């Protein structure tokens, strides 16, 4: 009578979910979004603005398109995408660094940061007591 060998589950190599769609640490969607966002921004910057629109507004729209594509595809972390205007606005002449950074220093933002930190701290304390 022939013998039947049963492989243990640990002996079977199964690729991780989505492994076929990954290149290094990034998925194909993230890489496509990274490239598409940069291309869209460059194309918009190369075009002349629509009639009646100021050049600074058109450049802002180009940066917004870049950020929207990066947010949707999560090409880079969303928190890093939120900092793109700090770099591009002064470089493109849209606004000076002080004008660009001012909304990031709004007291309401600090209130949200403090509340978020407090909630996280309470969660850590609660998990330590269990």
C-alpha cells in the first residue's frame, strides 16, 4: 500500500498578500501615484494659467493636484504629503515661508495635537493597568 505524506503548514511557502504587486517597500499603486503626481504638477506648471487666473493661483492648483494624487494613492505618508506646501510654495514663488508656515502654527492645531497626545497617553495608561 502506498504511503501518503502530509506536509506541515509551516513547510508550505505562500507569498504574502499583495506581494506580487510590490516593488521593494512600495506597492505598484504607490509608485504610480508618486510618478503621476510629479508629472501632473510639472505639466500644470508648464501650461499657462486659464484666462483671468493669476499665476500664483495656477501654481497652487498644480501643488494641490500633486498632493491630491499622493493622498489618494498614499505614495508617501499622508502626514508627509501635508508638508509639501512648506517646500513648494516658497520655491514656486506662491508665498514666502512665513506665510506658508503660519497656518501650521494655528493655536487650534496645537489644541488638536494636545488632545490627541492626551488620548494616546490615557490609552497607554489603561493598557498598563490591564
